C-alpha cells in the first residue's frame, strides 16, 4: 500500500474509532487529525468533511459485496447465493455499529453529499442480486430477475432501518432470512 493510501486509511480508521467511542456529532475534525497524526490540510486532501468519511464507508459496502459475490461457488442455487450475500452484508454492517447507524440517519437527513453516496451504493446492489439470480435461473427473464432483486433489496433495507433506527432487540440476520424464506416460494426461482 502506498503512502497516500496508508494516510487516507489511517484518517478513516481513526475517524471510525472516534465515531464509535464518542459518537459522530461529538467527534471533531481537529480531534480526528490529532489522533491520526495529520494536519487539517491533509485531512481535507482526502475528505472534504466528516460526511465524506461516512459516504466513503457506505460506498465501500458495494465493493465488498461485489467481491464476495465473485467468490460464491457456482453450484449454489440462486436462493443460497442471495442468502449468503445478505448474510455477508449483514455481518459487514453489524461490524459498523454506531458508524453505520449514523450513516443511515445521515442518508435520511437532507444531506446531499451523503445522500448521493448512499444512492450510488443502493443502485449497485439490485443488479448484483439480479445477476446472481439470472445465473441460477436461465429460464427466467432478465426483467423478472431484476424485479425480484429490487424487492429483496427493499426488504433488506426496510428490516435494516427498523433494526438500526428503532433499535429493535430482535436478531436482524434471522429476521431477514426468515422474511426471505417466507416470500421466496412466491418468486418461483431456485
């Protein structure tokens, strides 16, 4: 990893830790700089704001999900592939803790910087699920797979928002898998 990438990563990891320890609103850019051992100008070279850190964090989810999708065994059914993608995504999100909660809240606020990042991330997920479904269900139209993929993505988002924003005590991953099982039979896919 080259020096500039290490510096950006150090700023990001420091901010992430401080957001976890102190909360997003209580973490200042000067504190991030001090803890990361960088100047304010270095911080602003990599991130134009604290929101840009959240945006970078959220956008990385889609990259990690796409990379994981490429490692799935080809002999799995579409349902099992989608299930594993959802489980991977859930586990990645749960590792985010307070950072993720803030990113979701920020996406609901009128924050164009973060909203754009969130929208770009969300736009990348349904096509990934659709691709996985098409690979396992060649007899089904591309349009149908796209609609199912969008429905799965929306289902995921609704349950996730409920879990994060309302701090529901139920097991998010299990709730998502149970919901997927309940609707899957109606899709007519394997």
